[in-house]
C-alpha cells in the first residue's frame, strides 16, 4: 500500500513538474521544495516511529529499483526544451510560409491585373483590326464597283460588229462595169459601234485588234460574179463563181489585224455582176471585233 502511495506521489510530481516546465520552467531547488511540500501534504508528521518507518520504506523502495527523480526530471526538462525548440522552429517555418503565401498572393494579384490589361489590349486590337478590315472591304468594294464600271465602259467601247445587205429596197443587178467599184451595202442589219458607213460602204477600225470579215455574193448564170475584200487599198480575199446558166453564189472570209483608222471594204470586179433582192439579203458584208490588241502584240504580228 505504501509503495502504491509513493508511486502515485511520484506521478503527481512528474505531472506538476512537466506543467511548470511548459508554463515557464522550475529549477531543481523549486522541484525539491515541491516534492517536500507534496510529501508533507501526503504524510504529515506523526511520530518519530512513523518517520523511521517511512525512511526505512523509502530506502527499501529505492532499493527495489525506483528511478532517481532528479534524473527523470532532468530528462523531462531536456525533452520539454527540445519540444520548445521544435515549436519555435515550426513557428519560424509557418511564419516563412505565411510570408511566401502573401508573396504568392501578391504575385497572383499582379498576374490577374496583367491578364485584365492584356484582355483589354486584345479587345482594343480586335476592334482596331475589325475597323481596318471594314475599311479595306469598303475600299475593295468601291474599287471593284469602279473597276466593273470601267470594264463595262471598256467592253461597250469594244463592242464592234456590223452586218449589211446590198439592196435597201427592191431587187436588181449591180454590174457589169468596165472598172472595179466599191460596193455600198445600204441595208444595215447591225452596226454596233457605228464603225461601218452605209453611205461609203467602208468599215473604219475604231480600236486596234483582230477582226473577222465575211462577204457573200449571188448572181445569175452567163456572167461571172466576183468580189474582193480590201484592206487599205490592198486586196485580201476573193469570192468568185461563174456558170453558163442557172444561179451562182460564193462566199469568203478573213481575219485581219487592224490598227486604229484602218479601212476595210468590198469591191466588185470589172465585167462581173451580182443580183440582189432587198428582203432576201443575198449579198452581204459583215464584220466584228474578235479581241483588242495592245501595241506590243500588234507589233509582233
């Protein structure tokens, strides 16, 4: 029973010392005083006999292997001191981590501001690009419309074609004559560009280019029917037919490269004749612009 009391006393003393070390620490004298106070509280003095018994029991308990209280307290003090050092180290680490967290928070805030600034800049750039694209599209549209109108005008200028019949009205023979004559095809069927003159029978080229011309003739047997297409006074092609009797006809065509002002016309040969009927247009002279030519293309030809 006394051994149990002694053990409880020692445990209570260990707990108290540990609490004091955590709260502020005790020196060895204070610890000894505390132990003495606790001993007196638990074992008030009664008689000399009891003291002697307690001393004898204490000696016996110590001899039984109860550890030295001072060594235990020193070990406990060292442990508490080590724990305090660890706590201070952890506190320092936590403080550093808090500083790092604040620094990271500041960095994140700055990055957010940078991102917002970049988003604003991007929106401004997008708006600028869209405005520029709209301007370019408007310019292209205007240029396209202008170019289309220019091409239309140019095409209108390049729309050159004519076709004419020999007889304006009635019917009858033309020829024979003793010399060549220029035929005047008075019944104008088509005259786009007004390059053909029905009074003179002459086509005058308004543009440099390649032109297609064609002539058809009709006559009666017994007298030849012969005509030629001329360019600037030079014979180019001939349409000819001759028979003893019955009808006769012929045709011919040519592609000519003309400069501005060049003339093309049809001439009837001497001693030949052709026969025309106004509503049938048996004798015709036609021509049209195939395509215009630039100056260098014309020179190569």
